[in-house]
C-alpha cells in the first residue's frame, strides 16, 4: 500500500468536507482533478488510493490537490457528487411536465437503470460498498448525492402527477423507492456481482422498465 494512503484515508472533519484553499478552482481544473480521482478510485479502491496517486493521475501537484480538497474523503465526495449530478440531470431532464404518466415513468426508469448499470455507476457502487464498514462517511456521501436525491426528485414528480390527477400517491417518497426497486429487477444484482459483464441489452431494460411501469400504475394509477 502507498505509505500515504492511511493518512489520506483518515475521516475528515466537518470542515474537511468542504473545498478549501485561497485560489478559486476553475471548472477545467476541477474536471481534470476529478477525472484523475475517478481513474485511481476505480483501479485501487478507496483505501488503496492516495492523494499522491490521484495528483499524478490528474497531472497536478499534491500541493494543488490539498489546496482545494483537504482530505481524500472530501475529494471522493466531490467526485461522487459530480457524477450523480450529471446523471440525475439527464434522468429528470425530460418528461417533467407531461400528462402521459406511463411515458414519463418509462423514460425516467430507463435512464435510471442505464445510469446504475453504466461502468461509472457500477464502479462507484462497488467502491462504496467495499469501504462502507471502515469509512461510513463515504457511504453517507454517496447516499445523499445519489439515491436520496433521486428519490427526492422522483417523489416531486409523483407529487406533481398526483396534483394533476394522473396518479394517486399518498406517500410519494415511498412510491418513488418502490418504482426504482421494481426497475432493478433481473439486471442490477447480476451486474453488481459481475455475473453479467458488458453493456446491458436495451431491449431487456425496456422490458423490465415496461413491466415495472405496468405494476406501478396498477397500484398508483387513477382509476
């Protein structure tokens, strides 16, 4: 193990979770750093990664890295937050105001499954699960940036549809979790266990999401 890995992996304080430093971090430099972090976290896992290795992969000095991210945990949290932000924007970008609730559910479910089964989605999930027991703050950062935000966005969409009379959801947050769980049928467990390597078949995803939508509407659809 890199001799700096243990120090880099120390749990950050509340201050350590925020980016510091006196110089503003440009979008280009931030992207460069997070891209390097992604490569190292995917290759070495969280504990095996070090700020030295990440700095080398990002093409910046270790001092530059620490000037903007006070700890490895803060950097990992920023990496996960950016990845989740980019994907969640795409998932909920369309069909927000549609009255065709089935089409909206199918679109959201399909993009959610594609994100979860993407190389990036699987990589982040595996790193978090592997390190959750030792570094619970990483699991919390991942949950808040990814699943919790997705549930909140989905619940907001379901609440809007309920107000329009296309759905009947008395507990939108619970219904959102149910829908996402239905969409994970068949594929998610196999892919995260690496029992089905390679990109998912779009036709198979469409079948699962379509059936999930049908089941969801039988419970929450306006009769």
